[in-house]
C-alpha cells in the first residue's frame, strides 16, 4: 500500500495525500473499491504500530542483554595500562630525555 498525491477535479490547485482505493487491501476498501473506510484504516494502522512497538521492545531487551554480556567480558579481561611509567634516567646511566 503506497501513498499517493492527488488533486480533485473541482480544485486542481490544492494537492492532497491519500491512497489509491484500488490498491489497498480489501480489509480497508469500500465494497465498490471507490473509497477507503477511514475507521478500518485507523484500526489497521493501530495494529501495525502495536506490532512495531512489540518488536522495538524485544530489540531493546536484546541490546540490553548484549551490553551486559560485553561489560562482563570487558570486566574479566585484564586491561593494559596505557600510561607509561617514567624511569629516573639518572640511575640508568642514559642522558635524560628532552622535555616537551
């Protein structure tokens, strides 16, 4: 089901957005297929939104579980210290490194 832009014959200057009645499912089309029953359309769209909401919640739950697993793995893995220790060059016999 795709939306379509159209103009009424009486007012060609104004553009409307809607559906082509011949292309919509029988569930929402009028018996003569020359129109769409708006309340049926609302019911169908409401059902679609509810199903998408369930899918989003399931995905969010999955993401949260995966994030917990990642955190657990990262916590179990020893981390390398990114800071290098500065040695006293006077004890090593080497000249000190230039500052800066």
